[in-house]
C-alpha cells in the first residue's frame, strides 16, 4: 500500500512540473474563486477545491481532501481575523462550536487515513448533495 502511495506522489509531482499555462491559469482563477467563496460564506471553499484538485491535477481523493484542508486553512484564518476585528463573531458559538470543530477535525483527519478512496468520494458527494438539498428547501 505504501508503495502505491509513493508512486502516486511521484506521479503528482511529475504532473505538477508539466502543467501548461492554461492549467496554471485555471488553477489560479479557481483559487481566487475558492478564496472568495470561503471568505464570503465563511467556509465551503473545499467543495470546489477538492473536485478541482482531482480533475485538474488528477490527485487521488485522499490527497485532494488533505491538500484542500491545507489550502483552506490560511484563507479561513485570514477571514476569521477580519470577522473578529469587525465584531461579527459571537463568543458562545465561537467557543462551544469551536471545541467541537477541533475534536471533529482531529477525528476526521484520522478517518481520512483509513477510509478507502471510493468511500471517501461517496461520503463527500452525499454531504454535498444533502447540503444542496437543504439550501433549496
């Protein structure tokens, strides 16, 4: 299993070196859209980032999800500072939900390591679908 992961990383690194100008431009544009959505909605950029990493860079699901988290973190941090400075944050939800988010994030990162890629894609799709249906209704 580790050998397959090493091969995947090498393939990803080789593909990264051979990106065309069009692909780089697309990634930068999508990055700007991801940043805007994450700042505007206070999250959700990963819903675009994960498919982008899978379809444009052809990363495996686990790498796409992990990379998306690392991409989203600084965006979320900067947005959080702006929201805090503008007085748009309530203390009780920040502390209570924040504790749950930290615990859930730790558990989720461990779950990412053990879930097969197909299960990860199905779970991700179901969550996106449920979120979309919930917003419509």
